[in-house]
């Protein structure tokens, strides 16, 4: 995928392995996550927005914070000045693709073991 200035919710959703409705929900829960909108109201995410989404996903899915806990943790990180938003969209896309390939290979291996 080319390095674009804006990405659609579908592109972000696929790259990060989350549903588009989750993105919409997170926008309601995390006020700093406000993607730009086109003239007809479609959302489009900039790299900064995607970095925020990656951080939110990490807190919620990897570190098992609740929404409330993630909000508090983000507040603490901003206060300390250690808020890290450098993960790129392209890196997340590659990681998700590699994860899908690994899962497919594991399924093939399981089928081969059965025969």
C-alpha cells in the first residue's frame, strides 16, 4: 500500500484487525480521536489518528485495560510527556498480514497432521 496522507476507515480496520464500528465507538469514548471528514461526511484518518488508534488498541487488547482505565492511562502518559505515537500504519498493516499468514499456515499444519 502506498504511503497516503489519508486512509479510509475500511483500510484502517483491515490493517489493524478491528471492525469499523469499533473505530466509531472509540471516537465517542476518546475525545482526542477526531478524524477529519470529507464534504459528504465520510471519515478519513491521518497518520496521527492511526497512531492514536494503535495506542488505544494496545491498551485495550494487549494490556487489558477497560475503557475507563485506558482513558486514565492516556491522561497519565500525556501528563508525564511519555505518550508514544510513533507506530506507523504501514508497520501495523504488515504485522496484521503476517499474523493472518501465520494463522493460515497453522491451519494447514493441523490439517496435515490429521492425515
